[in-house]
């Protein structure tokens, strides 16, 4: 969503059985943008490669049972 104009810049609708990771490569990476991901999305390697390595930010809530290590 473009917060300056309240107009979505990307929409991709799929059936509920299609996992978010199948659409990751289609999401446009826009300079100085933030991406908010559903907490069910836990494919962090894809998030890192698609957004972080392109100098963008992504946010997601952790599931209660998520195992992780802070390095």
C-alpha cells in the first residue's frame, strides 16, 4: 500500500491452499518500503533474500512455539 495515496501497489489473490512463499518472488521491492507479513509466514530465508538483501525491511510476529537463536 502506498501510504501517501492509500492505493495498493501490489495485490495477488490466490486460493487459500496456496502458501505465501509461492508468491514471494512476485512481490515488488520498492525503495524505502516496509513489508508486513502474516505471522503464519515463517520462511525466513526467503524474507531475508527477497527483502533484507535488497536493503528493505520486513516485519512479522513470531508464533508462540517458534524456535530461534539470536546471534
